[in-house]
C-alpha cells in the first residue's frame, strides 16, 4: 500500500529519476526503480511512476514539475447562482431540478448542492419546502414554552397531567393529491 507523497517528495523522486536517467543512459525504468528502492525503501514512488517519468525524460521533457492543465472552474456555486435558484423557486415551488439546471445553465449536481446545502430545502410532494424552522416558527416555540412555564407556576400538578410524546416539529404543509402534482 502506497501512501500519498507530499509535493516536495514528488519533485524529489522525479529529480532522482531524471538524474539516474541522464547519468546512466543505458538504464531502463526497472533498474532506476530498483536503485530508488535501495535508497528510499518503502517511501519510494511506485514502479509505474518511475516508468512514466523515464518515458517522459526519454522523449525530451526535462521539467520535474507538472504541466499546467486547463480544467473546469472550481465551483459554480456562487452567491449569484444561489440567489438565481432561490428566485426561480419562489416563483414556482413545483420547479424541477432539471428545469432549474436548464434555466441557470449549471449542472444538476450543483443545483442540488445549492438547494440542499445553501438554501436548506427539501422536495415534499412536488414542492420545495424549508428544511429548518423559520425565525417566526422558532419564536412560536419559545412563546409556547413560556406559556407552559406560567401554567406550571400557577398549578403544581400541571406537568403531571400532560401526556408527552415525540417532539418532532414539522413544517405545516397541506400536500396535494399526487394527481394534482403530476401537472
């Protein structure tokens, strides 16, 4: 099992491979890797890595650094895209992820990240609803608790008469029949 080498170790291993390749022109990648194993033991880079870099050095590539590669942008989850998705959902709570991706021109995965991680929304019966309690809902919970404490102060046996059960708080929502949500 190989551990991931640090960037400094990677450059060091490539430099050793380059040195051995240039110094001993007749050596192949197997011999170069064997010499590296004698020096570095278990910390040595893999045989396939040595073969890859010997091949590159033979073709005339002399840098031990990785070439710059173009790639996708680091993230399309920006404040602008989050607000755009939020506006589209507020206009139509039945909008699909596919349609959101089409409208915003970003991937479905990025749209899902925005919906779940940034806007805290879940799909319930074809509508997007908040996953967390709103500020008003939290305040209502505080008010209910204060009311219960006042009741208990007036009546010592008040809490003994209350039946308790699961404390799951659910966002109030009147689901429509499935036939209505298939539109």
